[in-house]
C-alpha cells in the first residue's frame, strides 16, 4: 500500500508540473508543431546554433539566449543570466531552468513566452533575443540557399 501511495503522489506531482509549464506560455504548449510558411521540405531558417542577448526593463536588464534550429524547430536552448542584483539573478536563473521544457520541440515562429517560473519581466528579454536570432537565421538561410540573391549558386 505504501508503494501505491508514493506512485500516486509522484503522478500527481508530474501532472501539476506539466500543467504549470503549459500555462506559462502565451501561445500554445510545449508540444505544438505548427507548420512554417516554407514549402514542404524547405525551411524558413537555416539550421544551426544561434546566440543573442535580449534587453528588457528600465535598467536595462538582459539575458543571453542560445538556440539550436533544425528545420525551423528549436532542438536545444540555453539561457545565460546577466543580472547582478540577487533578486533579479534568482528570477533569471529560475527562468533559465524552466524555459527548455516550454520551447524545445516547437517551431521557432510559434514561440512567444510569457510569465515563466515566477518571472514576468525576463520573458521580454528572451523574446527580444529570439527575434534577433530569427533575423540572423533567416539571413543565414538566404545566404546558403541556391538562387537566393546569387550569393552562392
């Protein structure tokens, strides 16, 4: 009986965590696979690993974001906190730990994060960094696609 209680308790915790993470985003859930605008077999963005800083707030505050893209889907993400204030650093660290479960596996064009892990301002920096990454990945894709501007034919 003790084993059954522990199993039920573990299942309840798992459901609670999944529900909390699902409610953290403003668009969709972690498992969404919304198709891109590219024709089948083509991507809007070049595959690769991209990094950018995103600023937010009045100080301003910032975070570093690195994502890996494969066929427009985020396959890996890391967030590097830049805060020096202990409270801000704690919020950025909690955000950094929670964000992979929210965005890995999603098409980059479907990602727009909102409050995650109690942090309401850090997502603005993340979203700003993601926009820079999308711009860089789109340019990189244009440079390497045959017939796109004649750069590489």
